[in-house]
């Protein structure tokens, strides 16, 4: 019998899920900004991001119910620990706050970059987050020998990650046109290709 392909081995399961996370989070900002753009605008423009965030929260609740069902299907005895609950709730708060501030960032970038706001915001988010993740991980689990033992390639990688995120955000083809300037005498918002008067 031929051995199964390496990619199907249990040791690669984490990588498959990691890549699925990259896919889902990679489209998250663009889709979120699209949802925000289809909310009522005009006097309601300042509230469009929060309206979109409300339905993000509803989606989280639906996934939460699905997780509870999966625990039941797997035969979990639902045993919990206080510290496990505490740290999981903290994780939930940080994730929700991140989604909340992301909505605010997309809303603030929309008047400048219009439909390309996600192309400006998301590289900064996803380029900076791994650096913060690594620093926090080192605080919780300090490297053996202390900070002075950190290898130069690691430090260089942190700098390159932050620099790369900035360059992708600043020089993305959809962003290099600079702030959108309305034509002289035009007051009404431009109508998008989708027929909506908001910026998608």
C-alpha cells in the first residue's frame, strides 16, 4: 500500500487550518468595508461602520452556537477551569476590540481611499499584528537567556514585516492616486458601479 501524501498527515493539520485562517482574514477587511459601504449614507454615514460591526457580532454569535454544537457532537463533558475561562474571555475582548477599531479605521479611510480603503488599512493590520504577537509571546514566555540572545535575523524580520506593511499600504496600485478630490461644483456623492451612492 502506498503511503498517504505528506500533506494529509496529522502533523500538517495546523498548517491547513492556518492557511484557511489566512484566507478568511485576508478577505475579511474587504468584505467588511463592502458591507459598511452598502449601509445608508448621507446623515447616517458616521454610523455605517457601527452598523456593519453589529452584524459582525451577530455572525460571531452564530459561530459560537456552532462551536457549542461541535463540542456536543465530539462528546465533550463541558468541564471548564476559571483560568481557562478568564484568558479566553480576554482573548475574546481583544478580538472584538480589534474588529471594532478596524471598522473605525475603514470608516476614517473611506473619504480618502473610497473603495480601496481596505487596501490601505489591512496591510498595516496584518503586517503589524505578527510583530505584536511575537513580542507579547516573548513577554509571556521569555526566551531562554533573555532578550540579548535574540538572533539578528529575527530582529531584522520584525523590521521588514513592519516596513513591508507600510509599503504595501502606501504604494498599493489602488491607493497611489492620493486623496479623492470632488470635481468643482459637484456636491452630491458619486454613484458607484453598483448603483449605490456610497463608497464601497
